[in-house]
């Protein structure tokens, strides 16, 4: 056996050991049934990376055990959806821009976890109807109501009205969340690669009435933008 052959065999053995370790880690940390073994493994791996690499502070999103509900969260980076999934004990369906949904190499993933693509310049009402059916089916819908990445240092931006409309149409509670501690704020891929110390602040559920959508949006905005008295203390 030549030295080169020995190196190749050693690399193969180490690769097999690493893949086995990766598999065991994924199985151990998987907490949600996504309806597919492969997506269960991805779920476990994502939770492990968020907890260990991004140092997600111990916190579980307080979701009802069943029934439709809406998560409304600030959006500061491409890491945000991964963190929300890692902190949830139910599958989440995200509303994302069509251009992100069709990103090369990721369509299978977005389609597999049930993401809802939104046509920003086309017919956004189609996505709202799909989101409505999602809530009526008792699923959890995750929304970034600013509509795009929005940092605390950016100019004020009104929330999209869709979150209040969906909540009032379905009587689904809105659970506001605020993410902080993301190292790569304002970036998509870089935020996933840079090590963070992420924290999720969860607020009491908000119920939106048909006649008070404006008040509902303002209540959500105060929470996810850190304008509540509790956040400022």
C-alpha cells in the first residue's frame, strides 16, 4: 500500500465517522415531525447549530399545542428563520418573497417545509389566500411583517397589514417575537456563517379584532421593534 492509498483510506474512514456523528447529532436534536425523515434530520442539525454555534439562549416559543396561530417577528438577517425553527416545537410555515423562494439550490428546501411565496409586484393576494388556508388548517404561520430586513437603526417602516388581516379573519392569536444578538445583521448568508449569541424575546399573544386592525399592528410593532416598557428596562 502506497502512502497516497493510505491517506485516501484514512480520509474515507474519517468521512464516514463524521457522517455517522452528524447523523446521530441530527437524530438526537430533532424535536418536530416535518412529515419526512430527511427534513427531521435537517431540523435536528439546525437546532444543534443554532444552540452550539449561534449560542441561541435557552428559550422555547410559547406556541399553543394545536390550532392555527401566527408568529410575527422582526427580520434582521438570513439567520432569522433558522433560529425560529430551532426554538419552535411545531413546524413553521414561512411567507417569503418569490425571489427568495426560487433561489438556486434551495427550492427543494423551501417547498419541503411549506414556505408560501409572495409576489411583491404581482398578486400578493394569492399568498394571503394560501396563508389563510394554512391557519384554517390549524398550522403555525411565521411572518416578518416589516416585509424585508429592517434593523433598529433603519428609518421607521410600517408593518404590512396582512398579519392583522389574517389574524382577524381566523381569530388566530399573534405571538410577537423579537430577535437580538445576531452578529451578521443586514446580511443573508454571512449571518449564518458568523457566530452569534442569539436571544429570542417572546411576548404575550395579541388578538386582532376586525374593527381594530390599526391598534393590532401598533401593538405588534411595539413588541418586535423593542418599544415596550419591558424591553426598554
